[in-house]
């Protein structure tokens, strides 16, 4: 990759051979990286090379989620659990499965 390239991985760390990104960044090709996936998760080692490099931005894999989205998701899940417990499930993709209960 060019030294001006930015490598972005928000999918799966395993798409890149273990250690290859760190090695490439140390040579300056690519020049920068942004990742929210790691070879071992959760990443707990504060001395991990990706966390110490000036040319890397690291975020947790949930970096895209906003507080409003969390509130909405948890509200929806709670409503579905309450409806199921009341015997009137909602948002069921395959209701035929519930017919035999």
C-alpha cells in the first residue's frame, strides 16, 4: 500500500494475517489505520502495538452505537419479552414455530 493509504477494518480482524497490520504500519505502508476489531477481543493490553502507534485510531467494535440507539434497542427488546410473557409475542419472524407450544 502507499504511504498515504489509510487501512480501515471494521469487519473482522481475521481478514488480515495475525501481526501483519502492525508490521505493515511500522514500515509506513499503509501510513495510517483505523480499526475497531482486534485479533483478541476484548483488547485489554494497554501496551498492544496498535494502541501505542501514532498512526492508528482504535475504537471498540461498538463505536458506531449512539446512546439513543441503545435506548431504542433495549426498549424494543423489553417490549418483546413482556409481550411473550403475556402470551402475545410480537415481531416474530416465524410464528408457525409458536403454534406448537
